[in-house]
C-alpha cells in the first residue's frame, strides 16, 4: 500500500487554501491562518504538528493558529503530534491548535486577541475536529522562559457563538488542559476529552454549552490539582450548560469552588482529591456547572 503524500504548510496562510484528502499536512513552525484567509479542509484530512522546540517560532513551538478574522470550512479533521521524522507520535510537546475570535478581547500564554470594531468576525465550521497529543507540559528543569510554560491542547480565545459552528470536538492526551476557553462563548453537540495531562475543561470567563454528549475522563493520578472542570473568573463568571437529554460520562476530581445545579447528577464534594463519577442521561432537566468566584 502506498504511503500518503506529505505536504508542509507555509508559515502564513493567506487567501483561500484547500487541503485535499489523501495528503497529510505538516506544521513545522507556528502556522498562522491570517485575517481574511480561509482554510477549506476535505473530509478525513490529517494535519501533523511537529514536536520539540522551534527557535524560529514566536511561541517556541510549532502550532496551528487561526487568527482573528480567519475562516475554517471542514468536515472531519484530525490534528496530531509528530516527531522530527514527521511520523505521528504519542507524546505531546508542541504548541497545540488555537482559534482567535472577534467576540471579546483575550490573552493567554503570551498570545492575545484585541477586539477593535468594526472588524470582520472569524468563522469556524466543521463536523468534527479531533486533537491527539497536542500542547505541552512544563519543562523538566525549571525555566524562567515564558515560551516554555505549559500550553493546552485545544484553545479558543475571544470566540463568540456566531463565529463557532463546530459540531464536535475530541481532545486526547493533551500536554496540559484538554479544552481551554478564554473569554469565549460556544456551543457543541458533542465533546470528548480523554486523559489530559492537567484539567479536562478549563474555562476563563467563558460559557460552554453541550447539547448531546459530554465525555470527560480525567483518571486520578499522583498529580495534584487536576480536575474535570477548572474555572477562572478574571473577566466574569464561567459556565458549562449541559442540555436536558444529553448523555454525560465524567470521571475524575470534580473541581473546587464550583457550583452544580442538577437533579440528575450527584452533589460534588468540596474536598480535594475526592473522585467524582456520573454516567447517564440528564432526564429531568439541564445541568449547570458554574463559578462566580476565583478558583
């Protein structure tokens, strides 16, 4: 069987670019989809993000970054880590995938988006985006270089509900948090987060709605302060709204300083490192997990 063709992505994507099925694409530095650019992705395409330090990258690692005003039009898209030989690996040591919106200003990990109106909004549309081994943890030896601090696998900054039309997100084995929203508000039909190095869902002054299926597996390890939910409220409260009839399967430590409103789900304890488990449908009403105070 012939090997799939490999094609390197340019540092900056402008205009309209199509990624075709049967070709595997590689990000070897931080690849930016620029303001006004559109990335059209055929069904089943895989993008690889190279692991390891990248001195030429402003963030020190390779990444895929959709800048404010950019667009994604995809069906099923997989984004995976790879090594220097451009082969997929099961190690997270890269800059992850980022989506910048025009909904609110936001800043995280040395990257920022500022809302200056009037400005064209971003547009992200896909049936499924699946991320494998994206992001990276802290360096093994202490470092004062902010470019080496941990980074989440799947990040949204300043993305609003009119900009996000992605039905399903899957995040597997991220180097830090599985899914991170900063000053964003989105809706997903399905969300699946499996075995992140840190928290499953991290919200910073954001709102996440899940309609049909929520699966978060943060199996307990010897790592402290590793939760299913971790909410920050620097610019306002954070919420996860889970729709009635949604199937929920979550396990790990629930998270502290959080409130849960649900007649279907058991009460979460405030004690640290106490396992929480719920699997079932929300039959009686929607559920709300929220924080109004600093975690």
